[in-house]
C-alpha cells in the first residue's frame, strides 16, 4: 500500500519512486530470464539462474562449485538489491540499475554457455 501524506490523500513521491524501482528491477530480471532461454524449455531450472554469474567467471565453479558458490551468487544479487532499493538520488539509482544490467548480461552469458555445453 503506498504511503499517503497525512490529511491530504496524496501519494508521496518516495513510495512512487519505490514502485518504479520495483517495476524496473522485475522487468530487468524477467528480460534476462527470457534472454537466457527464449523457448522456455529449461524454465524448470530457473532457480539456478544466479549460477550464470559464476559460469561467466569460470564454468567449472558453476557446474561443480556446490551450494557455497550458489549462495555467493545469490548474495551478490541480494547485496546489490539492498543498495539499489535504498538509494535516494536519481543518479545513484540509475548507476545501480546500470550495475544490475551488467550483472544480468554476464549472468545470461554464463547461463547460455552452460546450456550449450549440456
């Protein structure tokens, strides 16, 4: 529920900005998932999507690195999300969205490299 200014009934700018941040983040993640496997044949493995980040660096880590590597990849996205959603200025938000775009591009590249080897 959006924050309303007391007594005015108007929605505050901060909650609207958070709404746009959430929408942009979700759209970026969905676009990356679609870019990874457009035909949807491997969507049952979408929970493994963060491992593409490790595969971009070293495919061996992603294939046999274990739960520690998986947790590390998820931690990268969680730490980034913490900074992204807490950013106050437009410049910082756009910079962090650019970082997300780079992370997702590397992730998609790593995932596609893992798909093509199996």
